[in-house]
């Protein structure tokens, strides 16, 4: 579920003071025996690419040939629940922002609306707003298997 809270100043003609979004989901990993032995605070070790020439894109199989980024669901890209890993999603959104001309992100807001279960995931910049020295981009991650938007993010920062 997703909840949005808007705080306005009633004495100032309902001027927006704050905006917050919260979401919640309960997932039960019933298929991964490795998780049964993990205690709270337990760690899973990520094995990074061993070849210094490998990029994260090549390691995770990200297609960067088009304007949009595209990633297949695989053992390397799924979390223990079998869906696209949220941390990897954040990296892809940041990469899309770099490709859209943001040199140094200073603001990063991501809303996870639903899981990417079928894939592939398609990451695209859907809007760009320029200021004097900064840029704001709105990025969406779509589960191409379902055609549904899974993640909406805004990234702001210095223009390249």
C-alpha cells in the first residue's frame, strides 16, 4: 500500500509545507533455504566483478544500447524473494540520471510502487526540468512483462 501525506498552512491560503510518501509490503521468502539460517542483522556477501575492466552494467547484464536502460531478471539481479533487487534499482535510476545530464546528484527520492516480478525492467527518463545550474529528472522503472510502472523516482543535481 502507498500513502501520501500533504501538510498545508491553512493560515497561508493552504500553501504546501511538507509532502511525505510511505509504502509498506510484507514478503515471505518461502523458497530460499539460505534465509532460514539468517538471524536478524545477518549478512549476505555480495561478490563484485573480479575483472577490473567489468562495469556494473556488464556484470548485471544491463542493456545500455538504447536511450532507456533494460535489465533482465536473473540470479544476479533478483533479491531473496525473486524480484528485482531494490538496491540495484537505485543504481540503475542513478545511471539513468547521469545519462540524462546530471553530473552530481544532490537529491534522490524513490517510490517503490510494486515489485518487478516478470521483467525485463525498463528504466526511462520521462521528464527533465532545467534550472540555471541544476537539472531535475523524473525516472520510471516499468516491468515490461506486465507493462506496469513499478518505481517512480526524481533525481536532482548539478548539470553535466
